[in-house]
C-alpha cells in the first residue's frame, strides 16, 4: 500500500514526493524518484506532510515523532488499535498538526455519489465485504482487517449514535448488527474465508433502496443507475488530505476514525476476540 501511495503522490499535480521511508534495505531498489530512508526521523525538517502506510502495530511509533515535529499525517486505516494509541496521537498533534485517516472507501466514487444524494429516513443498511484470506493482515481479526471499512461508511451515512451492538462469528468470519439511536439498523458482514469477492452496500430508505457495488464503482436507486464520477479513490483521498493540510475541515478526522474503532472494539468484545 505504501508503494501505491508513493506513486499517487508522485503523479499528483499539487504534491511533490520528497522522500520515502522503508526499514527494509532490500526494498530500496524501488525507483521512486526520491531518496529512501531507513527511519522516519530523516523526514523531520524536510517535508510538510507524510502518509503513514506502515503495519498498524507501528502507526503510533512512526506517527508520533512526526506529529510532535508539526508534520501533518495521513495514517492508513485502522489508525490505531487501542484508545491509548489514539490519545497518544491526539496529544502529539496538540499544536494543531493535521491528522487524517486513510479510510479509502469514503473516497470510492460510488460512495461519494451516495453521500451527495443525502439519503433521508434511512431504515436499514446492509454491507458485505467478502474475500479470501489476506496474508497482509493475518495478524489482526477480520473486524479490523475488513469490517472497519463498512463500519466507517454506515456510521458516516447514518449520522446517528450506535446504541447497541450484537455480533456472531469468528476471527475470520463475522456479522455485526448495529442499532442506531433512532431505531434504524445496520447489518455488516465480513468474511475472509471464501474465494468469492463481494463488496456491496444496500441502504433502504422511505423513498427507495440504494445499492452500491464498491468493485464496479456503481450506484443504483430502485435498480436505476445513478451518475458516478470517473475518479480514482486514492487520488481523491490525497487531494482531500492536501486540502486538510491547507485548512479545509474535511473527512476523515482522528475523531471519526476513533468513533469507528469504538464500534470495532464493541464487536470484538461481543465475540470475545
């Protein structure tokens, strides 16, 4: 993922790839067109902003020194794994340094089209994220690996507090049912035990049902295709981060990322993970 981010920065009209960090010297043969360092300390004083795409367990260790140095950070999801880690980052950025979370599905053009439609009177949401095993995230459960994407999306779309969380399943295959303060529900399934790949979302409202296909980047309402921009989610996310560094109050903030992780923790507790 780090390499994809680096290439996105290098291709962006409003950003310059100044340096990269990789602790594995064997990977320094990558031609990124910039210096590659072994540790993040080399970036202090040399860059304005950083994308942290290290393994989740290292996010706090990597980001905190940069934040303390006043360097804004876009941190891949999940930003942190514990409330203490979120608090540590928040304290490090206490001087006003910007933190944004890399919840890339917020920038999927189909989701952007859905949110622009501002669906009202939402009665229920159903999300599925199904794929094969991921060696990249084998150190964490499927809630952190996959489901957190959809928890962030349903929370953002519904815009109401989650008052109840129920869950069934295992470390690799789970379904959670969220109840919102107005009585609406969201059923979210994540599975990394099957070769079938599914990424979709249904939003049932009083005025009809929306269907998002994340993979096809399509949106329908009552089966009728809706307009979806031909955008690259990673480039759009980078544009939003650059705007945030320059003062825009946009998503996805550290508070929003922690709100989604709070639901993750409640699901993990329900499943005794």
